């Protein structure tokens, strides 16, 4: 693999060299290979060779510019190129510097901190000869080892970024990089002296041991030797003196080295102020400890953009009095994180003390498990935590091996600056969303902010939240309860709700069927408690009863808004099939979401037949009125189900369910009266009649009440007459307030039809226990206003969603047949004409005739009456 990458890089560099040869200049032919020879091949291939040739020439010119010793030549320049028919624009960062450790990784850290992602990174180390004033003399090629005589090693960094247009952003990046290179220079320049300062402290401890426990002094010495042995990246050192035993730290003038060379630089914070010493430092000075190891409040600009590691070493006078502190800041190297804690001085003493206090036999299973816990403990934490807290936490973690559970172990920083919390979560419950929500919870409960989060497997995530000021005290139970609530899955909540509401085997059966049935979108919108009502409806669905509806209002919604859930098993219902039905009812559909629900199939069921589509629609009334869900909900749900089952038609008469509070079959009754008006020649469209009724909902309800009072078989004659008279008076009073002449005529014609009605099957119950699918009304034609001549003695009008028909009888004894009509708008006129002809033809047989006709509404596309 490595050879393929090398070959690919070489091929890309050759293309750049060829492109550069087409534009000869001062750049040596081999300079592109010096610049890009170690770059990533795919990054080189992603950019045009001619653009990289120009970039190489510009970098060479930048290298040729005069540069005084230790000076930094930094610039940003812009380039553009064509790619896929579009012009692409980039900004190229070029930095020429003395070669020093950490230059590239520190540069990349600053770019990441400011939100930039490099497209190409090249960083050759070159052997360059310059005059005393910094003028360029010659380039001796790559400085792979020692620089040739008369040259010095110089770092050339070239990084291609997306175009930076803002002058402020360019200035901010340059300023940040200059600070980075300044810190790198200070750390590198003073490294040897800082190491010598640590060696001097080691010698002082050996020559005149301080008045501290022997094992403490021995481990402190070995730890200082360990960090001096390339296990700690030294970035700064400063000594403090405590005059007259006062713990008010006084920096020793001239003792600062590295990034602490400037006396104004402080790495500790108390509340929002950077300080030289804190009350917690004073408390440490009073303890029988040689070292304090913790985190500083500032982040490193060198090497890694993380908080600086802080090592405080007590300094003593020859007579054993506390005299001051040597403050060391830097970064622990990878050895500190990958090596065993038992091999690191100071840590091994802490681990041994904890193991001794717990008392497990080191050879036993528990003893070995305890050492594994301590060795795997997050290393930064292990350096900072005190032995007593570590003992408690180690036992708590050890218990997790027996039964995994949520565990939150919070440790307040010794300087009271942040809280470090180890959170253990079962891996099957842990993901990025959980990590983020747990972090937000911890930041909220500690009134702070998340500084860093370190997920680790299999231990679980370590979340650290930094708090400004006094840290709130939060007990473990409260932490774990809050985290448990976050980690609990939606399915867990559903199982709990089912267990509370449907105890025993029923709850377990429903949990097994529906725990994983609802998708992520549904779970985000509905809580487990809200889902219980949906499960009740889902349980009622079957192949024969494939649809269900539920009208509800979401918490916080206005009274003018409601939601309608429509469940459809086996197939979705298109918007074009749903929205017109709701608009006919007087609603606006504001928005709609569809969810897939896949319950576990019951025995004998196929998985594809149990799939359910849930269409959740937000509704508002077309007249912007309020929606009384509790009162109208059952009627609207029944109306929708009647239409789904083909028991009712969908037209503007449906709005009477909402406007007048009618049941769907009562709306069908008024629809039947309206259809009859059309057949007897009333000059009003059906929608116009429905709108007239909707504009006078009290009269519409009164018409139904009058019809019921007249024909309800449960009423006695005396009660019937009183109710009819009361309803008629109420209607007449309401009609006086109708201002539209057309509407007045429509409403009075409907009253007349009810008055002229003799009998009806409206109250009959079919064999299935449900009302009959047809509504039939027998009229006394002499009482029907404006009836076309000749008037029959009686006629029966039949209405249903599938068929409409009429039967005319001109006498009590009459004969005639039925006709299948093709004229839905005026089939009565057709039948009436047939009756007239029959009277002429059959006058000798029967003096009067009878004739009927019907119109089917849902014929198959290709029909044959034969």
C-alpha cells in the first residue's frame, strides 16, 4: 500500500513539474519535488497540476525573500482554477521559519481552532544558506539529516485552504499563527534550561530531603525524573516564593522560562480572573505532599490544542521550611497515556495505596479486576484524583462488571474550577445523540458548560464540564436519575406505560408487538403515553376493518387547531383522497406527516399485511373558528369512518357535522332531502343548498330535530306532537332572521318536505345491527310545494351512496315497472314522462299507473345491463 501511495505521489509531482516547465522562471526544476514529494497523493490529484505549479513558484519566491534569523515570514495568497466547469477559489498559507519541533501540528491545531479544513498540506525541511542580514544565498535541497556546511534548516509550510474572503478573518488567522509560533519559539529555546531547572530540584530533594513522608518524597523524585525523561513536553516553568510563610504567591523575578517567561502570563483562574495562586493551591501547600498534578485553565498553543498539564513542586529551605513552588506546565506525552499506570511514578504509589486500603488479595479474581479498573482509569483523571475518591470510584466501577447499569461519578477539581464526571452507559444505549444530551444535562445541573467529552469503549464516556465560580453540590442519585432518563429509550418508556396501564400478559404481549413498531420520526413526535391510544386503535384494525381515525389536540396548540390521525392498514391513503374529504367538512389542512408502523405479525399473519400508515394532519376550520375536540371529535371520527366504509358520500353536506354538530347519518338525511329537491326541479345546486344549511346551523339542526320528532318510533303520540310543535316554532323564529331570499326559500322547502313526509326507514336497524344503508322517505305529493304536474298520489324517494331511486304512484291501486336510468340529475322527470305514457296506454286496464327508476352511482368501468 505504501509503495502505491509513493508511486501515486511521484506521478502527481511529475505532472506538476511538467506544468512548471511550460512556464519557465527562477524556480529550480526540482523544487516541486522538494515541496510536494511527501504530500498525500489524493490531495495532490484533487488540485490541477498547473495551479500547483504556480503555487510552487510562489512558495519558492517566498523562500527567496530576506528573512532575519528567528524571524517568521508568513503570508496568505489567493489562487483560482477551473474544475468541473466552475471556477474554484482557494487561499494558500505560506510560512517560512527556523525549523523547530511542533511547527506543523501547532499550525494545524490553530487552523482547526479557527474552523479551517486544509485541502493540501506540504512541509519540507530545507537546507538554506543566507547572508548575515537574512538575504537568500542558495538552496541545498532537503535537509534530511544535518544541514550541509554553511546552511541552516528552515521549515517551509504550505497549506491550501478554502478561500478566505474577509480581511478580518485573514488578520485573525495571521495573528493567531504568530502567537502560536511565538509560543513554539519560547518553548523550544528554553527547553534545555527548563530541563536543567527540574534536574536542580531533583538534586535538592536528594541532597536535603524535605520534611515529608519518605515514600512521598521517593515517588516525587522518580516522577520528576520520569517527566524529565521525555515523558512530558516542557512548555513553561516559573518559580514562586512564599515570603515569611505567607501563601500569597510571589513570582521570583527572572525565573520564568518558555511560555511563562512573560510575568503577565498566568495559567490559573479563580472565578473569571486569572491569578497567580488560589485558595486551593494554599490548601495543597498545607498538605504532606510534594507534588500537585492537575490541569491548567488555559489551552496549549503548542503541539496539541488541549488544556495544559500542571505540575506543582514544593520548594523548601535547607532547614526544611516551605519556601515556594516550582510551577511546571506542558503536555504529557503518549507514554503517559498508553503505558501501564503501575510503571509511572506517583501513579503507581496512588494505585498501591488504593489497592491496600480496599484489601483484596492481589492474586484473587477481585484483586486482578481491581487492578484492571485502576490501570484502565482515564489517565488524566488518575493523575488528578485523590486516593480517597479514587478508592470509592474504583469500587463503584468494579460493581459494574457484575451488573451493567448507569453510573455517574463526579469529582470536583481540587482548585474548584471544573467538575470531571465519569459516566458509564451500556454500549447498546450509547450514541452521539445520547452523549450530546448527557453533556447538556450535566452543564445545566452544574450551571456550567461542557469543556470536553472523551468517549471510550468499553468503559463508556467520560464527560468533563467546566464551571465558573463555586461548583454546585449534586449527589450521585440525582445525576444518575437524570442520565437514566436521557439514556432510556423510547421503547423502554412504552413498555413502562403498557405495564402501568395494561398489567400482566396483555402488557407483555403488546410490548412485544409494538416496542419496535414505531419509526424514529414517530418517536420524536409522540411520547409513549400518547402512543397508548394509537395502540388501542391499531389493535382494532384488521383485513376487514383496515382504517381508523382519531381527532385530538396537541398540548400547547391553539383552540383553532386540531390534529387528525388516519390509520390505514395495508396501503397508504393518497393526499388527493384525504384532503378533499376534510375540506368538504369545513377544514383546512395546514400540514401533514406520514409515519410507517410495522407491528410484529400475529400468528398466521404476513408481515406485509400488518404494516400500517399513519397520516397525521393538522387542521384548522375554514372559517377560522374554534374546534371543540371533545364535543365534535366522536361525530367527526364517525363521519370519516362512514366515508371510508362507503356508507356516506363526501360533499359539502359534510360540513354540517362541524358547523351544526350533526352525526354523519343526520347529515346524510339532509343530503337526501337536497337530492330530492334536485329531482323535483328546485333551481339550486347541491353545494348551494349545503352552504345555505351551513350558514344557518341552528336551522339545519332544527330540521333534523323536526324529522326525528315526527318519525322517531320511540316517541308516543302526545310527546311527538309537543316536540314537533316546539321544533317548528324554533325553526320559524330562526327563519325570520334569514336575510337571503334564496336561503329562505331553500330552508322553507326543506321544512315543507319534512311536513309532506309520511313514512321513512331512517330508524330501521339492519340484520347486522347497524342502520340501513339507504334512506327512504314516502311523500304525500299533494303537500309537496312546487311539484311538477301531474302530481302522483304518493312517491318514495330512495337515497344511498351507491344508488338513488324514486317510485311514483298515482293511486292506491296502480301498476308499473322500474327503469334503470342514465340521467342522475333528473331521473324523476324521465320516470314522470313514462308514467304519463303508461296512463294513456293502460287506461282500460288500470285507471292510474305507477313507475319507478333508479340510477347506480358506482358502476364498473365496462358495464353491460344485460
